C-alpha cells in the first residue's frame, strides 16, 4: 500500500509542471484573444468615424461648390449693374 501511495504521489508530483504549463498556455491564449477583440472594437470605431468624416467632407465640398456658383452669379450681376451705371453717367 505504501508503494502504491508513493507511486501515485510521484505521478501527481511529476504532472504538476505539465498542468501548470497547460494552464499558463490557456491563460496566455485567452489574454491574446481579449487583446485582439479590443483592437477589433477600436478598428470598428475608427472606421465609423472615418466614414462620418468622409460624408462630412463630401457635404462640405457640395456646399462649397454651391457657394462658388452663387458668388459667380453675384459677380455677373454686379458687373452688369456697373456697366449700366457707367453708360448712364
């Protein structure tokens, strides 16, 4: 009975480093997985911000083109008024 107990104890003692290594690998893999998920969340958030900025930039470009057209029309009107005033006197 003592010999069997010593064999079991020796088996358990010899397995502890392997069990510890297995748990360490599992913990390490989980830690890397959590970092990857966090990075993916940040990438998704940045992608959404980038798309919003691109939409805003496009809207601003359209507004700027509209303003340029309006200013061009105003310039034509002022040139015409100036020419008429010059003719009158």
